[in-house]
C-alpha cells in the first residue's frame, strides 16, 4: 500500500505495518545500436558500406558496391548505373544491362 503523505510503501493497511521508502523511477538509458561488420556476411555475399558507418551484404559474391550505398551489381555486370537503377556489362551506352541488386542488412552472428 502506498502512503503518499509519508512517502512510503507499507506491507498492509495496519498502522504498525512494516514500511519502506518508495523508490524513485529513473529514465532508462537508450540501448546502443548493434554495429554489424563485414564478418556477418557469408562467403557467398559481398560486404558493402551503407554510407552511415555500417555495412550491408550484397546477395552475390565478388559484387560491385554502388555509390548509392543501397545497391550492388553482380560480377558479370560490374558497372553501377545509379541514374538508371541498373548494372551494366560495360561503360558504353548500348551495353547489356540487368536490374541491380539490393543489399540486405546482416544479422549479428551468435557467439559460439
């Protein structure tokens, strides 16, 4: 039972009930974000910077990381055309292209 006038918590309503001072709430500290590094990407993926101090995993090995920090291109189409949202086989205008890939956010590995 809270006795607001006395600033105490009592074990019951009787006048001789054991009392303890009540506790003051504290503001919780925000949790620090988990930093995920390149070691979280598998060998079948390519680690690319996300431009904000973290990393993402491109879903293919030996990929090219695009300058938008979100996409990547497979090794057969290594040129990122950010304006077109495509990966090209070369730098020439009529070069064959494919849609670019979106990086995934790696999950921290659990300690062994």
